[in-house]
C-alpha cells in the first residue's frame, strides 16, 4: 500500500467497497481456500512431536537447556501458531462467520508465536538456540510469578522452579548470557526474524495492525474494516454496518502462513543430523607440531 492510500484510509471511518474491490472478492475467496487447506495440513502435522537427532543443533541445545528443552519450546510455539490459524479456518470456512475484529486477534497470536519459534532457531549454533529458548522460559517464569502474586500463593511455591532454572544456567555456564535481562518484545522479535529470513516488512505491519484490532485501537479501522453507512452531516451519528475487510484478512493470513511455513522447514533442519564434511579433522596450523616420524601432535602435549 502506498503512503497516500494509507493516509486516505486512516482519515475516515467510512470506507465502502469500491467496484474494483468487489470484483476481487472471488479471487480473495480462492486464496483463502488455498491457505486454509495448507493450515489443515499443518494441523495434522502437529499431532505428533517431531523427532530430534541427538547430535543435531536442537538435540545439543536440548541437553544444555534440560529440563526446559529448546525443541519442546519450539514445538509448543509452532503448535500455538497453527492452532490459532486453524481456529480462524474453522470460524470462516465451517461456521461461515466473519467477525469484525476476532480474525485479527487470531492472526496476531499466530504471527507472534511463529516468529518466536523462528527467533529461537535464528542461528544453527546450539548455544544460541539454548540461550534464546531459556530467555523465553525466563519470561514464562516471570509471568508465572506474577500470576502467583495475583492469587497470593506462597512465595515458596515458585522456589523449586527458580532453583531448577538457576541450576541449568550454572551447569552450562550461561550466567553471563543475559538470559535474565528484560524479555525481548514481540515487535523486536518479529523485526529480527523478518530481517534474518528476508520476509520484508509485511509481517511486522500485519502484526501491528492485528495488535491494534486486538486492543481496540481505532487507528486500524481504515485498514482492517469496512463501514458501509450514511452520514447526514448534521446529527454526528453514523448508522450502518461495520465489517472486516476480506483483503486485510488475506494479507495477514498470508504473512502468518509464511512464518509458519518457514518454521516447519527450519525446525526440521535444526533437528536433523549435521552432515559430516571432514572439517572436524582439520586443525589450525598454529596448533600443530611436526616432530620426526611425521606424527602430528597438539601443542598441549609438548614438554
């Protein structure tokens, strides 16, 4: 969308369908059908927990983060993303209901969860995967602590969980990795993922708009909704019908689907066995000694 078009949409609550947009309706329904079929496939694929090779980046990260396994965190986020998309599919395809704001709340949740999963897997380094996973787990523990405060639960109820978490950090010398720093927000996570994977700015913009709809922010009304009404210009009362915009739903769904699709792919790569290239036998020349007989001995064996 161009800046002029965005400004025009934001300027008024009245936004009826143009003739061109009405003609697009059939194509939009076709795209929705394709996306929903893909979502149904993902829904079936998340029934079983994906296998993780013990020597894969995710497998090694699991050892470093146990009992808060990184692979479990990724699978949980993937399931969350797919579940919200499947709820949208059920709502629109089976119940044939197109609510005004609810679709965007579901899409926002999917965008956030899929991006968080990709953020954990951003680098193939097992330590990076473990650190990112544990940083999100720390955010979970913080939120759990707040919930305990709400119900006035005894402080000692949280103590065992925190002790286990601290033990994981100590065991793997992760205390200086900033895991307990303030959690990274969803916006920064989505921005980092879009930059790293070349998604552009569309998922970021869709998340911002869907968040606005979720929280009742009226700045998104010109982008995500249609108001077919009459304004007499006198009473300051507009009566008519407010609906969601199918095109906006398709755009947000496409952005969320792109992230989920990539999450399935990257998770499979990070969970698979690392191919052996012979690099493990290559030593830096500075670390080798050449004694008589042609044997290669590391420097640390010298006397």
